[in-house]
């Protein structure tokens, strides 16, 4: 009969431990936000859930080319809004400040040379101010036709989720931005 109090104590301890949030996996280990914790055995870059090329890659409508301008890039998005993302998910230039190109079949430079494109970026693996700009311009190159262009200068390296909004279309993706 001495075992009943011990069993009761063990059952209470097990119940208490099962409801303790600190023992549950961090949301970032299984979801999009890493929440400042790196899973054991992974670097911060490896823990960042960067957007990968989907099984069937997006091909923009004509007159845009079926392949993005960079050999190590893929188109990501839909007809209403798309971007060229790095295949390895790491965008080194953004650590220094960089031009960020966006495309849309709804964008017509002859109607609006300063498109109403809004781009935000939120750091997923730590604290940093949210980046936001709605100051877009345009650009052209024979390798990718007309595009919308914003300047991006992030406050810190890390794992960033970008969201672009243009004429009712929205596109989000995650990139790793290493230190210089």
C-alpha cells in the first residue's frame, strides 16, 4: 500500500510536465517562425524555412521569359505577382541593401511608372524592426522585360519573410539574409 502515494505523485508530476510549454518544441522547429531558437544540430541558416522552388515551377505569361535572369534563380508566384528567388534561399546582396525586382501582368509602365507596390519584410528568427516600403519605380532589361523595382535595406541579417502587394495580389516568401 506504500506505492499508492508514490504512483499518485508520479501521475501528478507527469500531468504537470505534459502541460509545461517550455518542454514542447519551439514553433519555429515545425512552422514558419523560428522564434529565435535554433533546433539542436542546425545552424541558424539551416533552421530558416526558406522558400524552395515548387515541384512545378511558375512560368510567367508572355512577354516575360520562361526563365528568370539569373542561372541560380527560379520564378515564384502567380500571374498577378511574382519574383525571382535564389535557389539556395540565401540572398547575400540584401544584407548590404539591394534592388528587389517584382513582376506582374497588371503592371503597365506606360500607365504608371511608379507602381503602387508595397513590400514588407519581417524577421522570423529574432527581433528587428519590420521593413516596409511603398516607394516603387520601374526598370527594364531585355532579359526580363519591364518590372517593378523597390530598394531594400534590412536592419539586420537573419531569416526574413517578405510580402509584396500589388493591385489586390499578394505574394509571400522566406529568404535567408546572411551577414555581409
